[in-house]
C-alpha cells in the first residue's frame, strides 16, 4: 500500500466527498479563528486531570510529562499520542485539550481509544522547576528525544505516535529529520508548523496591523514572562545582561531572541537561531509517515513559508492545506475543532496498516484541500505525485 492509497482508503477527512472544512459562520477569516482561541479560553476552559510524570535529563534539567488517561501497567498496549505545545503554551492549551478529549474516546464512540502524553517545554509549566540555566527553543530536540526514549523503554508494548502544534510542530519536524528511521515514533502529525523562522519572524514584524501590534507583542511578552518567572535559574548567568532584560516591559520577539535565546544556546544572534532552527531543512530526513496541516489564511505564517519543493521531493511527508482555519484553530462551532478529525484518522490508519513502515513511500506528497467552499470539490482534494 502506498501512502496515498492509505489516505484514500482510511482518511475520509482528507480524501473523498467528506474532505472539507466549513468554518463556523461567525468566524469566517483566519484572524477571527485565531483570536477566538484566546477568547474561548475565558468561557470554555475545562482542564484535563492529567497524571504528572517528572523526568531528570542528562544535563540535570527537569521535564514534566502530563498523561491522560493515567498509565496502568508497563505492559499496557494502549497506543500513545505524544504531544508538543506551541511557543509559550502548556499541556492545558485549548488545542491540546480538544485533541485529548477527541482521541481518548473509544473507537465505538468516535474516538481513537488512545492515551495522550503531553510534554511541557522547560519553564512553561509553573509547577515544574527549572533546575538548570536552560529553557527551550524551536530547534531544541534533546528533551523531545529524552521523553520519547523514556516512553518507549518504559512502555514497550504501546505504539508511539507524535502530534505537535505551532512551534512544537517545528521542534517535532526537526527531531524527525534528525532521527530518520531511528525514532520510536510510528508516525506523526504537525499542525500550523511555521517551517521557516526567518521569513515567519519577518512576516510578524512587517505584516498587517494585527501581526505588528497584536500577535507579535503578545508572543514577545509571553516569552519575557516565561524568562522572568524562572529568573532564579539565571541570577548568576554571565551570558545574559540581566539588568537590561529585567528593565524592559515591552519587547519584540527578535529582541528577546537576540538577548536571551541566542546567548543561552550558543547562537550568534536571533537570525542565526532562526536559520538553524527552521524545520523545512530537515524534511528530507523524515523517514516515517508524517502529515502536516496548514491553513492558507494562517495570520502568523507567511504563504512563502510553506516548503512545497521539499515536501514534493519527500517520500514520507504529506501536506494538507485548507483555505481557511487560522493558526491552530479550525473552529466548526464555539469549541469543536476540525483538525482533531484528521489527527484521529491518521493515527488509526497507521495502526490498522500492518508493519507501520511497510508503505511504498512514493505516493502523494502534497495534498491541497478546498475546504471553505459551500460544497466540496468532486474528489475532495487534489493529489500531486512525484
């Protein structure tokens, strides 16, 4: 079976007359979809009662993994979906909660019957101490590698799959490209991956009004807050100009990365960081079935960010692109989100296909879906072949 044949047979949200996304009528554009992610948190926050697992890393750092439903035994064969959150998020982000609630339900109830393990990046969870002078960045894959190795060794009977959002999607793609066939993951799905941090940052700094004066400042302030919340780990760090950092109330993303991310991680400056951390360059190394979802009206990812050429030349990566949906949004009503459907289908399809790596990886490598039409196109999507 080729990857494209698997999609046609087992992923109706990506192929056929059910392959369409219709945004809720009062959120018609990418900005409204994206902003609603924040507004909905004020009214519809139902936190997941995770089981917390702490891991000590090789450098002395502390990772927190949030598990739901809780583990029962080491030989539990329930498949695991390993999730990475976005830039300044946590395991309680609305897009993660939507995913968890949808995939943990039994198959007979429309779910996937799987367990979720979601990792908090260092410094993002207020209850997890920062035990070394180190935070996280988009291209930092050691913590992801550590968590997955622990899961695969501790629960060897449970098939592992990856799911990641926004910055976490970039981290996941970098990790997959670095590991190739050596990853314990059987497949992965990345949602709203920026792919290229150079063009993405330039787009946020020089884009429309909301990019320059809403999205950019909010993300920058959140980054600064993460650092200040964990200042105790950096009080004697000579790599940083702490007086300058603590004196600022309003900063830009690039300002923060120049003064914090770059020196903490041995980058020359922010642009060097953005160049090295961009995940599009790792696409050729991905050697497991990998689906990436993108919305063409994503207000934080420039259209030129999409690595069409790299994906077309990849034997293992499929991209589904919708006309609408915003950034990690895709709302079909006040809470429900469309991306959870292809996430379930992708994992279940890989579970149902024996051997996991038995695909002839020469099928469709780019999927373009027309989702915001009143009726879906005849074939639901258009496949392009290598």
